[in-house]
C-alpha cells in the first residue's frame, strides 16, 4: 500500500469481498515521504486490517537504484518502475508474502487479470493502464497476483473511496519516481554521477554547444539543451557515452526514426507460438502511454519490427508486446531496448 487512493481502494474491495487482508507499505529509500506511510496506516486502521512496513532500502538499492545509476552512466535510459515491479514488488515482496503464509499478492495497478486463463490484459481505464510496467513479472506467479481495480475507471476508484470515506479519496496521484520522494531524478543523478562536460554535436559532427554530462539526457529529449548556434528546436538523436557526446537533430531528422529495435532481457508471459505463424502481427509500445503500434517480433533474432517508423526509440527503455483479442489487448511480455 503506497498511501495513495488506488491501493487503498484495492484493499477495501478485497476486505469487502471477504478476503483476509493485510496491508503492506514498502520503505524503499531515505527519500520516501513519511506522509505516505501515515496515510496507508490510517486506511488500514479504518478497514480494521493489520498493517506492516517492510524496510527494503538495502534490497531496493541493490536491485533497482544501482541498476538505474549504472544504466545512465552507460548512456541508456532505464525505467525504474519496470525494475521495481520485476525485482521488488513481484519478486522480493512475493517471497515475503509466502513466508507470512499468504497466498495472493494484490496491488493497486491498473491492469486486468482473467482468473480463468491467468493472462494479463490492459486495464479498463486506457489512460491509466499500467501494463507497460508489468512485462517483467515471472510467468510462474501470475496465478498468485490480483489487480482489484483493473476493471474500474479512475473516476470510479475515487468515487468508491469517497463513498467508503477513505482518507486518501482526494489525495493527488504521485508524480515522478516513487523512491525519490520530492527529489528530482536529475538531482539524484547529480549527487551520484560527477559532472562531466562534453560536446553537443549535430549529425554532421558540428559542435553546437556543451552539456554537463550525457547521462542527464535521453533520446528524443528537447528541453535542457544548451545550444546557442543554429536554428532549433533540436532533439537528442543519440548519445556516445565513450566520447561523452550528445548528437542532436531537428524534429524530422531521419536519424530520430527507426523501424526496428533489438531487445534483450526478454520476458514472455505467453507461448512463443503467439509470435509465429508466420510473423504474426502483434502490437507494441516503446514508452508509457504511447499509442499501440502494429509490429512483428522475431523470438530467434530478438528483433521487434514496426509497421511504420517510430520516433525516438530510446536504448534502455522497455518495448512491451501485446496481442489484440476480443477482450482487449493481452500483455505478451517485453524486453529492454538495446
């Protein structure tokens, strides 16, 4: 329980459905907002359910934060929410759940899970759908997880919270990266990666400006570029970590577009047959809330090929795969973009 309205309503729905519910709040770092823990505890008290705090600062640093820092240092753009779900919420916490003799892990994610076939689908609320962050879940635990609000719109979640008089009913949705609290990602990286000035160049190699460190920028980024020559706006096309260079181009620069992406650390939640027969059409996205795009995926070469060229595919981000079926979009799995 994060201390927000989504996990609060999830707990309330389970309690009202007759489940034996325990609320768990995760302390992920020194930056966590103590108000969130207080709100989660207050909701559990109102629901008359036990409340625990798991201090997993050490494990989070080892499994998520360190990978995040290392990724930025290498010149890629990792997604901490994907890492957290795969290595913390649906791995470490799942193991702790089993140790406490509970047999179901529920979260406030916006996703649908069909109990009959144990497959994950996009949520009813398409604007809030969070399946993009769930592709790293182990296939073996899908029958042990539950998403109580996946069949609700956000407005319905808030309305139910108000009806139940939950303390978090009017609480704003969290912004940014959860373990950073009020600290910005840029400041977090500055505190851990020394400033390393380098050149900003165009695709022809002309120097246009300077940057404080390539790791503060990602492919497709427009704002924050200190360019005083040429006519903008400019966008980050690529990064060369070894040379500490950022390559930029105009919005329609061909270098910003790609039709294929090589994936690594692939996790599939379905049989490989879904990608054969031959070159079956699937749907994919390379960033959160990007409209789903038609594509094919070759499981042998680990190559994702889009029907149309895509803008600013960023190495380190997640490419998430779906299949369109009658019930909606089924989550097939995903991988990290090389």
